[in-house]
């Protein structure tokens, strides 16, 4: 009943286990950066009436700011991912530290997009 | 049914798919990857299905968020012209006109239109991590656990905002 795995499959499994965590760390940290970018852009736009640059990002009216914030946050995510991937692709990274930073950045995104925070800061 | 109506139906279907089915499913499949003493490897077929499932979730969230932002949102926020008395095609003003729900409506719609943008990023990160490690993700406890915290925080917040917005809009329709 126990069938031996073919050598190429065993080699593939060993490779999976040996893979460096750099690319995964890059993706997670980039996710945090993109999220924080969305939170910060939202906060700037919602608490500062002169911050028309976020409105202008959307490209058309009456779309307004949210699509601009989403677009630029997404671009920040992909750009950060590409750069970090390039730098970390073959490296073993302290994943616990990276994930703590990523979650902290995510919290900036979540807090920045929560409307009562805008009111607290003068919106 | 107009084009915008069709898109809203699609948007609701995507919302239901993403938050009631796919989100829970993604949490389940990632946690079920956990390696045990008797099961340290996942069958290749299961890994393939998990990858397809997670990437389908990520693509759906991108479509839902950017479709919402660039198709539904402009319709929702359409400005009133000077002599408009029928608010049927101006949802922002129609729901805002009811003092009982106006404040809740504003809060929920402001929240969901902004926080939703975080969900596709988290879904993409999870799909990538599952694809990258494949069958060995179960043995990568630290990576699996931390990525799921990121995913869970994002989706639970987006789901709360989405459910609040949906219930306010239903309340508006009933009123």
C-alpha cells in the first residue's frame, strides 16, 4: 500500500522546503506598504480640504478620491513588491520581524480608512 | 435592466461569493494545510486546487473593488443638477435625505469605499504565499500563521464595513 515517491517528486519536495522566505517576506511587507499608503492618502484627503491631489488621481469627476487612493495604494503595493522581491529573492529573512512591521503598516491602513478617525483629526 | 443595474447585481454576487464563501474557505484551506505527525505532505491535486481557489478569490476581489470604484461609485455619487426633484437615480442624496439613517449611511459608505481597497492586496499576498510554498506551506508554521493574521484582519474589517453598508442600504430601501 505504501508507494515510493518518484525521485523527481522527492527532489521537488526538498526544493519546496529549501525555498528562501525572501519572496514571501517581500509580498507581505509590500502588502503592508500598499495598505498604509491607502490609509495615509485617505487620511490626508479627508482631513485636509486643500489636498486636491488625491481627487486628481482619479482622473475624472464625479468619481472623487476613493478610486485614486485605491489605485495609488495598489501601485505602491506592486512597486514595493517588485523592488523587495528583487532585493530579497534569494535571501532568508527574519519573518517574524517582517510580519510585525507588515501588520503595523496594515493597522495604519485600517485606522486611516476608518471615518471616525477623520472626525477626531478635524474633518 | 440597465448596464449599471447588471453591474450592481454582479457586484452583490461577488460580495456574497467573496465574503460568505471564499473568505471562510480561504481561512479553512490555509489552516487545514497544517502539518501533523501523520500528514506532512498535501497531495499535488489538493495543492493545485488550493492555488486556483486562492487566485480566483484574489481576482474576484480586484474586480469587485475596482468595478465598485470606477463603475458603481460614480453612479452612486452622481451630482444633482439644479432642478432635480426625483432622487431615484441619485442614491447618495436619496438615502442621505432620510434623517433616521443619513449619519449611519454616510459612515458605512465612507468606510466601505475606502477600506475595501485593502482586501485585494491581502488576498493577493495569501494566494502568492500558498503558490510559492505549495505543499510545504503546512510545515512553514511561522509564515502560514503570520500571513493569515494579515489576511484575517483585513477581511474581517472589510466584511464588517460591507455588512454595515449593506444593512443600511436595505434599511433605506424598506423605508
